[in-house]
C-alpha cells in the first residue's frame, strides 16, 4: 500500500472500522470454552486488552502511533511490551458493561455499534464485556480515561497455552492527549509509529531462554519474530496481535525472511 495514506487520520480510521467490522473473531466460542474448562482440571482464564492507536499532528499531516506499555520489573514477564488490560472481573465488568454498550455511549461510534450488533446478541454482549474489562484495566494501570477512547473493533482471540489464558483484543482510538499515570505494574508507555511496521529492516528474530519444564520438544528452536524500534523489542502475543491487525486492515504480512 501507499504509506503516505497513513497520514490521513479520518480515512485510516474509517478503513479500520470497516475492515474490523467484517472479520470473524470467535469471542462467544472462546467464552463457552472457558466456561466449560471450569468443570475440568485445566481451568482457562480470560483477559481483555486494548490495542491503542493515537494520532499525533494535524488530521492530514500527522501519524498514528501504537501506545503500548512496558511491564514493570516486579510483575511476571518483566520488561515485555504489551497492551494495557488484564483479567476479566466477574463483578465490576458485567455491572458496567451496559453503560459502555449503550447506543449513546461516547466510546461507541454509530457505525462501530452497528457492526458489533450484526454479529448477534451473544457476540455483541461478549465484545462489549471485554471492552469494559479492557477499559477498566487501562484506567487502573495507566490512568487512561475510558471516555477518551473510541472503540474501533475487535480482533480474534489469542491463546497463551503456557498460562492457560485467552486474550480478547479490542482496538481503540485515543481521542485526546492524556496524562500517563502508571500503577505498580507498569514501567512506562512505549509509542511505536504505525509506519515502522511497513519497513522490512525493522523486523528480526528474538531468542528466548525458557526453563526446561516449558520445553515440550527438545528440537524446537525458541526463536520468535519481533519488531525492533529504538531500544525496545516487541515480540510474543502483543507482536502477533498487532501483525493480525495489520494484515486485516492493510493486507500487511510479515516479511518472508522472518
């Protein structure tokens, strides 16, 4: 694609909404699987995360950036770059979901709401439930006001097999600049310009050392594709979520050499 298009804020937002509005996501199927797992010895957990986009500059002369978080040294997977979000709350998230899902909610643009409703009642309920979950967690982790986010659409779920956890990603547009207020889980915000993902030389392979208990196949090479930007390395589930987003919206694929 012509990367100059990325500087057109409104056109890109319309494209994202249209593409995400039509892609299958399987939220309800995953929710049913997680519910069924509670009756077994291998219980799965659910977590909603926000893939945040922010636009810097004038509407036709600026650029989109992903706003990600760097995990603090005191939490699991320290130093990893991830999306803000966390575990589904069994009480607060269902309680606040109707406010997020309301047709007059500032979080839901009318066309996004219509796309979500066309998926059926069950899927609409699950999308707005995990959106509520991700917004609440983002407020707690970094102080992002939920009303400063415009929901753009859902992405397909990502399974973390080692942790028996399913991530439900939602894409959000941050409408206005905001004051970063981290809690104990977050070291800092990491901004990666969208256009950096269109440069093949930014991609690499990340070698990850894991304990012997996690290795199911001794011949398996623990190399993972990644994006290197300045001093940060984006890899793992968050990298895969972003690459899935880029494939759906811009038909962008990982360079063949990686």
